[in-house]
């Protein structure tokens, strides 16, 4: 795995703005006619760190010390070109069943009905096999047909000899080709430009809902 490349940046960040949080499926959401790309994954998968590295900011997306604390879908406007939507993390055992159910309803409602949503970046911890909740999420995404980019986070924590084996194993577990997975490290920046390029490509695709 190489360090961050320094070629042409496929996603130059010129302007960022936090717009607010959506707390319920029928609650407030920004009325902005821009395409939306969601970011999802288990609690403590490193989603905020990935978003900060992707956007080349140290602390734009807040990194919580308490997994499962984020209870809203947070909306960020990027370059006046698209909205990045940060979904609550799933799979954290220390929250009540009622809270987990509320989050599931919020995420389900948003992903199924948001008219401007064009895809999702789904995060998996590179160090561990996909969990049951990960498999449930991928089955849901396949069921609704939402275009999905898969990022394997915390890739820097793998031993060099384990790296290709973990990528192959994750791809096999998820029923994907290894080339569909983007190993990512928020520490070294590895995978940042590859993920940015995939997002830019997704932004150029026609709506999956038509």
C-alpha cells in the first residue's frame, strides 16, 4: 500500500459548508437542488476520519469519542456541486433497541426516498470480516439498487503480508470483485484520490431511480 499520491487531485475542495442535521425521516432537510452522496458504515469504522481526509480538513466532520453517538443525518455542501450526507453509524450494542430502531427507520427512509441521492460510500473495517449488520446493510442496498462504492478503512493497521489477503477475503464475503473495493487510510492518505475519483465518476452518472 502506497502513501497518498501527489498527482492531479480529482476532487479539489474549494468550499465546504455544514448545513444541519436531519433527525427523523419526515423532519428537516436542506431544500437544495444538488446531488447527494451518502456515507455509511458501522459505528467506530472511521467514517468521520475518512470524510475529513477526503475533504482535506482536519476536523470538519466531528470525530466522536463515543461510538453510536451521532443520531442524525448530517448534510455538508461541497463546492456548491453536491451534498455529502453522513449517516448515523449502525451496529453499536450499547444503545437501546428503541434508539437502534429509530436510526434504522431514519436511514431506511432517507436511502429509499431521497430524490437527489445518487449513491453511497459504504465503509468496512479492513481488519475484520464484514459483520452481520454489514451484510444486512449490503443486502438492503442491493435490494433498492443504490449504486455503492466500498471503502476498506484503517488499511494502515494491516501488516503488509495481511493486506492482499484481507482485501480478497472482504471481496469474497461481500460477493464483489476485489477491484471494487478501495482500501483507505485516514492516517497516511492512501486511497484518498481513488475514492475521490470514484465519487466524481458517480456524480457524472444518470440517476439510478430512473
